[in-house]
C-alpha cells in the first residue's frame, strides 16, 4: 500500500503525521488492504492532496466516505473515473451546476479537472471496505481530515467551504467566517437534494466570491 502525500502538505501536516493515532490508523489501513477489498486503490488514498497542493486550495468540498462499489472511488470526494455511471449524488451536483450556471451535463464524472484548479475534494474518511459503507469510520481518518480543515482555515484566507449535509456542517465551527466563505446546503443525495441542495446556487456564489477576492474563478 502506497501512502505518499504531496510535498506541500507534508510541512503543513507534519505534526499530525507524528501523532500516535496516525501511526495506528496507517497500521489499521495497511492490514485492511492486506486482508480485504478496499477502495480506493492504495496509491489513490491521498489523490485529493496530490491534485490540489496546499498553496493552491481555493475551495473545499467535503464528502463523507469514498464510494464503496467497484471501480468508482479514486480518492476525490463525489468523483468517479471516466466510463463509470454517475452516482446519484454526483448526478444531482451536475443538475445543480446546469441550473445555476446554465452549463450542459459533462460527458464523465471525473472531477480531477476541478481538483487541478484548486478544489480540494476531501472525504472525511479516506478509505472503505468494498460494499460496506462507513466501515472505516472512527478509526482515525476523521481526526486527520479535521486537522486538514483546521490548517486550511487557520493558514489561508478567502477559501470557500461548501458544507453539504449535517455531517459536513459539523466542521463549520473550525472555520472563521470573517476570513472565509461558508456555504451550507442539504446533501446532494436523492434523500435530501430536493430539500434545498437543488437551487442552492453554490457554484455561482463561489465564483462570485473568488472574483471579488481577485482570484481566478473555477471552471465547473
């Protein structure tokens, strides 16, 4: 199992990597990969960081678990590789972009194009057993990803945090609203999207904020 992380994050998260819980977490994850089918592939666990270096982060979109079906998860929240059908939550995200920005549906669900522009597509838990949603929760990943959000909030300015659903919104207390933009909406899953995710306008609001701060807008 490969647990490489992009250079700029190493200095930001150095203290976190040295904590006992992180060593326990990595040992747990290595054991899981050795004995079970785990998603994403080992080399893709830190994909969100690889595509979005710390100094490039402009937007954070927080998911919960990686997708737990074959061939879907590749280390970016809500994203799937080319050729994989859109999961329901991702389809609703694209529906909202279509409505908000009058953009046509993309041909694939690979959001690497967002990550490369400075969108950190972070899951709260970075690994999962095949077909077992939530199977790697409360093993240490949440402590790690909480630390990521805290460091971004503390060390950077003018970052947009899209917090979809109650789980993501628990992280809101880490973020100073005088220094960043927090956008709240229900989760885009079919169970809750119609309660306010569809129509939330988060993508145009994000670009308006970035523009006001003199930052390049995201090509969604």
